[in-house]
C-alpha cells in the first residue's frame, strides 16, 4: 500500500493510524512514573519498555510508567525524538519469512536529558514514587576491571563527579546523589536493576555503586551496600541498531512517520531475580521468569549467545561477511559455532532449570540466521575489549583449570587480534570501535613479528599470556589466519 500523506507519530494522531498497526488501548494520561531508566536505546525499547507496555495494555501497572534519562551527548537525539512524539515509538517484530508485526509502544511517559537539567533528574530519583532505577548502559558503563572486579576511577568524568560539591553528570554521580537525598529524607531506597550483559550484573552494580558512594562518603557507601537491592537479571532479544531504511519501511507499510523506530526479532526472554525494595510491576503476568537464582540462565546466555556472536564477528568480517545472517548461514560457521558451544562452552555451565540446552543452541543459530533483522557484523565487533573479557575469557580460564579443550575459544581471541589490526584480508581499512583502540591497534600491528604482542595488554587479558597451553592454541590460530585466511581457519576448526 502507498500513502498520499504520512501521519506524524504522537498522542493526538494515534486514532488516525492505519488499522494494521497496533496502538495502546490504555489511556496514557494519569500514568505515573515508577521506573527511571538510564540508557534508552533500541534494546530497552524492544525489551523492558515493551514488557511494561504489555502490562499497561492489560489494564495494570499505571504507577510503573518509565522516565527515560540520557547522560551522553548522543542521547540528545533521543531527547528530541521522544519529545516530538510524546514518548511514543513503533516496535516492529521481523519474522524470518519477512513479515512485520508492528505496535506503538506507550510506556515511556517522560524523558530527561541530564546535561540540560541535572537537578530535574535528581528530583525524579529522590521522588518517593520512583521505586526502580534500571540500567542498559553497556558492559563498559560500569567502570570495573574484568580481571580484578575493582571499580575503576580513571575516567575523568568519574573523577569529576567525586570532587566535593560537584554537579553530578555520570550515572554513578546522579544515582548516588539521588540515593543520598532519599537517605537524608528518610525515604526508602529504590531498587537498582541492571539489564546489561554482565555476569552477575546485579552483583557488579552493587559493588561499583557502593564503591563510588563510599568514595563520596564512607557511611553512604555502607548504607548503599546494605540497604539497596540490586537484583541480577538475564535479558535477551537481538535488537540491531535501527537501519536507515526502517523509517521509510514503517512509513511505507503503515503511513506513519516515526523518527526513530525499533526493529527486533520475535524471540524475547527476561529472567529476573525477585528481589525489590519497594515492590515491582507484575512482570510474571507478561512472561518474565522470576527466579531466586539467575546465575544458570545468565551463564547460558553469556557463554552461548553472546560469546557465539563474538565467534561470528571477527571471523565473519575477515571472511567478507557484513550481515550476521549471511555468516550464520555459512555451513562452516554453523559447524564452528556448534563445536564451540558443545565442546568448550557447555561444560562450563551449571544445570539450567527448564531449559533443553541442545534445543537452545540450535535455536540460537536459527535466530542468527534471520535475514529480516539485518543485524550487522560490525555491531558485533564493537567494544570488544569490554565484551571478550566478560564472555569468552571466562570460558578459557575455566577450561584451562579443568584441562578441557580451548581451540575454538582461543581462535575467537586470535580472530579479534587479527581484526584489530584495522585492515581486512582484501587490504581494506576496518573502522575499529573500541574504548581501548589507541592501545590495542598498535599491539595488533606488531603481532606479525611478535605473535603474543596483543596478549600483553594485561588490563584485558590478565595473566593469560603466562598460560602456555592458551598461548600455544592462540598462536596456532593466528598462524592459520595469516597463512590460510579466516574462512579456511573456521572450516578447519569446525572439523
């Protein structure tokens, strides 16, 4: 269908939208904020905000509306888009057969951009109505060492927030000041709910926020560690960066102009530790798994899905693939992924209640193969120095301790090292997106003469350079990459 005119997405136009697009059946007026969320991006809008929208659509959760908060310069665009659209956006679920199922999501009822008005954010955090503060700020947003677990205060913005009487600008400064105000006023603390891909994300959040608070005021740090709850969670839904053509697709299919739509896959999972200070939405009513121990599910996802994404990423890019589904549909890559998951990753997992791991692994590959998502290999390759240490290196360390096989995992690390040279197998430049780029790229470019140069970055690899069995497997994979190329190396490892 083609449209003579397109309807701009906002509250006043909802009833004018095409019947093919679902809209909120609930009245958004009068919904109050109970959740403040830092890091409103595609994933949050495809996942946590979607679950709250489901609850609202079922007639509940009216005290659990979401106030999004942005702290980074890049968040200005989200501020502008959500302001223009009254917090509304479209979420399109793309099936492998190419069909679209699109809904307007209405659960984000406010958005604050902290650099504009940090006091407004602090007031929202201190408000007794705010009962949960949730986070999707990426693995690097927690400022902790993957090797030591210690809070890292090297970031200039973190140091600035620790200065006496500083106006907070980071998530640590803002959330800690919000908690301090509640403590001073006798208001119970909100729950801090991490939704990032970190093993023991709640434990990490507790450690880092308590450490920051303790640096501000030792008594406050003790209070945060003792009184604030930090539930662990496992979240899963492949949500690529919104492709440029998505806006035009939504407009062409439904006759609505959404300045920042979200596209995602049909699969969604959220496993959440049921530990909240001031209550929570009825998450279980909309499919969230509420459990006492998230760890088995979390390890399963991080070491199978997230680590397999890394297995695809660098080998795939070097082999010439730019779309995830193209790499995943390559039979050699499929065999390699299954070998890594079956032989190396699965033995490091704990029993996962209610999950058939064999089926789960095959479902993962089917998800990777979904061409409708259009997920890019470059997205998977970004910020590797935050991802590899959390998703792949723990498998290597555990398998070394158990005298288990590590060939595939070591090869994943080697493929990253080869990718980090910044030049592909055709001699074309690679745009390396990583916070440690300036340190890692020069090391990668030395490795043709010194095969272990890349591993010498102990802030990433710790003592793995001192493990002869790992170094041997890593060097063998790097030698193969130089001699045979990425795809041939994958095929050989796959058996």
